[in-house]
C-alpha cells in the first residue's frame, strides 16, 4: 500500500515522539511504500538537518520518503513567542498553522500519485488532529493521548510550582475536551482510532467513537530472558525509577513499605533525582525505612539496567504519565509491575503480569501498594507466575507486534471498504 504518515516529530537521533514517529515509519516501510510529512516550527530546521545527516551517513530505507515543512514568517514568530512567560499556549496556534501547510502539501502529493490511506501518528495529543482527515481517503488516528488528569487529592502533596502546574492543567484539559470540536469531527471521520489509556478512550466515547487500546511505543524483546524467582529468606527486591517530582509520587510507596508487616524483608532501590530529593529522603528517615531504601541518584543507563536486572519487581507509583518506558523495560526483563490503573501503565499492565491499584486518593494508593507487596510474601509462587506473564506481555507489546497490528488493520479496513454492499 501507499501510505501517508503525518509525524511532525520525526528523527532517527531523538527520543520521545520523534523516536516513535521514526520507528513507526521505518517499520511500516518494510512492508509498504511510506511517505512522512514532518517538520520544524523552530528556526534552523534541526529535524531536516538530522534527516539529511542520516540520509547521507546511513541511507533511508528504500520504501521511505519524507516531505519536510519548515515554519516561516508569522508561524515562526508565533512559535518563538510561546517561549515567553505565560505564552506557552501559542505553541498550539503555531502547530495548527503548520498542520494547514501539511494538508496543502498532502493534497499536492496525493494529486501527483494517490495514497491508499493517511495515518496521523504525532503529535499524539487529542487537541490537534490536523486537517489531513479532510482529504477524502481513509484516515487513521493514533495512538492518541493527553486526556488523563491528576486527581485533586494527590495535588495537595505537591510542591507549590507543581500544585499550580497540574491544577491549571486539569482545568484547561477539561475545557479543551469540551471545546475540541475539530478533534471530535476528525475522530468521527476516522476509519480507526487508537488511544493509549482508558481516560483517552473515554474522551472518544464521549464523541461517539469507539477507540481501541494501543500504546504509542513498544517493547524491545530479548527471547533469552528467564522468569524471576525468589529464594527462601531472600528479601523482596523492589525497583523504582523516575524523576523526583510530585506526579511520580514515591512517598506513596515509602508509606506503603513503612506500614507493611513485612517491611524488614523488603529492599527498595531508587533510581533518579530531582527537586523533591531531599524531602523524599527525609521522609524515608522519618518513616523508619531508611535502612530498607537505597537512593542511587541518576545512574548511567547500563548501571541502571543492572539494578533492574537484579530486582524482583518494579513499582511505578506515578499518578500522571503517557506510557512510561521504564514499565515496558521492566516487562521485557520479566519484572512484574505494581502501578496505578491509569494512563499508559494501566493499558500496558494486565492481571497476568502485575497488580494495578485504583487511582482514587493517596490513602487508597498506599493501602493498594502495601497489599500488593504483601501478596508476594503470602503467595510464594506469585513472583514467578507474574514474571512469566510479564515476558509474554512484552512480546504482545513489542514493536514488531505493534506494527503488524497496524498493518493488518490497514488491510482489513481497506478490504472492507472495497467489498460490495
């Protein structure tokens, strides 16, 4: 098939959404003819330069082409102004204007040599679907994210800056969901929508669209991994990884361990650093669990993976995420995951590979994390059972499985469209 991808973020050298756009495009190009519309809102065209560098040094896959759109004039000025204090929202106006140019370019490309379908890959937020869905050929959208909010009960434990940031974001998110008429129209026009979390899928349901679960990223799978087990008398080795900021909510886990009857048989290794470091270390001391907690700080990636490798399980206490990469890494290592039943981790983790805790309030979370940890002491076979499930889930969430699922869906939808009524 001839496929047109909209992936504003698209680079072989960057992480985040740029890496997702690149991986989706290059994997699909192993099967189909793929053209990517990508671009830069910032001056200097950094994405175009990276693509030209890669093309020169490595060469693009034979079936992959890209069409780069550089912001100029008023669009560039609007984007540059969004960096000024209080004007962050101007990014979305600049990006909307970029999408108008992307739609004009898509019409020209489609007129010259028609595409079979269009897929909007990123930016992944629900706020801006672009305009390619108006071109009159099958439109696919997703995976889409951005709807999850931080429950008010958790914000009270944040520092002043994060209280303001996440409180105002919750308010703006509610307003944007109600006012996103073009997003709702694009969703209804799409032949298929994928959404990351149950919160995202609820937004689409409110627009009358049934979105299928899909994470925006994928697992790297090592077929040689073996399931975890724990010797008699060995402490339960727990890994936690993340930035030390309010939404990562490490205090929930510290309090869960402190109130567990098995706390002496637990060992928590913490990876990361950030503005809450001193406060959280003081909390561990005041809770009487300092001897059970080892704060590593920011480690090089290979050293951090060594910590994960020797752990029995991962606890991901965050209350607001997209799809945390550390959760997918844990699954690929065969680590069961304890997390909130929310955001991308709520989609990634199933009962077969971990334990999910309702995201209601801090008290519910602390009790849920404690009960989950205590199960590994009360049920000796649980660790190996969930570890096997984690390895199986990693295969289900692998990049290869993800791309095959997308390609199969393309073919199914287009085949159904060509069948006589």
